[in-house]
C-alpha cells in the first residue's frame, strides 16, 4: 500500500490532528512501518491456530447469585434522620 500525502492528511483529519510538514513526513514513515508490520504478519502460517481475544486466559471472577438473609430493616433504619413506612425519607429532588 502506498502512503501518500492525501492518505496522511485524511488520517490526520480523522484523528483531529494538525500536522506541520515535518510531522506529516514522520507520520507517513510511521504508517509505512505499521502497514509493513501487518504485511509481515500476513505471511505467518496460522493454520490450526485458535483465535483468541486476550493474550492471557480470562475467567469470570463474579460469584454466583444467591439469595441470602439480609440485614434487619429496623437495625438499618435506627440511625436514619427521617424514615417513613420502613424506608429512608429524603428531600424531594425533582419537582
């Protein structure tokens, strides 16, 4: 793939970057190196290699949902500044 000034300008515009001439030249070199690396990866034989989403095994660390006994409602509400019908009473925030 040929890296042109038009392509560099397009990528810079997508990234909302303002590049001067020196930065534009450096960006063209960087893009060429990146594309060269991808081309090099395409040469690899990946037959039989299973696709993966992470380099390390990822496991779910969440616990199973279990119904358990909760705290006593009266104990929770005993320090509440205001309560009504077994719930915290708070000032109205929406009119």
